[in-house]
């Protein structure tokens, strides 16, 4: 028994005539008759009474037709949903982002998705890279956007590196360091640093860039997953906030923060990556979200 046969049963029940039903389903009358006989034999029951001029449905046939209508309806809905999913006009995506990429990439990426796919349902979890990796392995997230240095080497993970961006330091307007141009790297070490939780490799890169002595630990005055909290703290104190040149500087300026000019022989870089489980097919919605994030990450700072 297949969907086509169910269509034949419903058509005959509704038309009450083999001739009309055959026209409706684009079959000859003998072919339609054979199809009905085949399903009756399969079910081992008579669905239609053919003793009269008009075909009459039996009580058993009524039950089958009711069920068949529901099955055919659900099948049509399924096909419609698949078509919508393919066109990215229906569906949902669940992904995770570290605090930095959430602040630097997501606003523009989500704006693009809202305009191009307004019916796409998005659930974006912002957390540190360790917690997000656990959720990814538990198949609760489709993909992650995190600092590439926090991604462990594993055959279970597919890693797509995004373009790297040079780090930039932001401070409040009127900060003592704004009186110096240019600023020597050593001058930064005299001020507290606020940051999101960083992978150990990133902490070590930052420690070396700030030219800390070999045995001096890189300690943050404030660590928080919410970049907005860090912004507000930096706005009210002499703390240094690490962002990137990808950052919307107009937004930071409106928040009372300005970028420092810190020439250096070696640049400090931030690089994010999109991570998903290897061998697990991404949904069309996830693919569309990843494409938007890639486009935003590829934009060069003004």
C-alpha cells in the first residue's frame, strides 16, 4: 500500500464513480479498478460496493478513507515543509557563540538574516568556549563560533577558520593613556585589563604581547562572558578592554569608549572559527546562518 493507492481510494469515495475517479487521478478505468482491487486484497476487506450503478463505500471503506485523508494531508504538509526548508523560508537554527564573536560578528550577521530570511527562527547561545563545546557534542547546537585557539584537535570536529583580525584596545574617553600618541606597549601594563574568559593559548599570546616577564601570570581585573558588562566597566574605570579592528568603532564611541593607537613590532590577533560535528549534516538553516557569518567576518575594517 502506498500514497498513490490511497489517493485512488479517496478519489473513488469522493467521486462515487470509476469513470469520474479515473479522470481525476489520470488513469484508465481498468487501471483504477486494478489499483482498488489490489488495496482491498492487501487489507483483506471490501472497501466499495460495486453491485449498484453507483459505487458505494462500505463502513470499512469509510474508516480507511478517513485515515487515508489524514495520511495524504500529512504527506502534502511534509513535502511543503521540505520545499520551504530548501528555500530557507522555514526552519530554525541553534548555534553557540563566544562572547567576542557575539559582540563583533553577530549583530551584522543577524541583521542580514532578518532581512533575507525573516521567517527563520534563531536561537543563539552566548557562553564561554568550554560550555559551548559540551553542548555541541551533546547535539544541542548546530555549530559554534569561538576563538580558534580554544578548539581542541579532534577528528570529531569540523573547523572552518574565519579571517583573523588585529586586536584593538579601547578605553574610556579622558583615560590617561589618551594623552599619549603613540603609546608604548609597556604603558599598558600599568592598567587593569578586563576580558571574556580566554583559552589558555590566547592568554599566553596576550601575556607575551604585553611583554610580561616569563614567570608573571596574565591576570584580568574582571572576567565576564558579557561584553556589554565589560564595556560599561571600562567606561567607568581606567580598565583596558580588548576588542578588534572589526569592532564598530562608532558604537564604541557612542558608548564612551575610544581606541588607543598602540604601534608594535608584532600584532596581536584574534581569530574565530566555525565549528560543527564532523559527519553530521548541517540543516539548510544552519548553512544559511554560517554563510551570513562568513560574509560579515570577511568585511575589512574601515
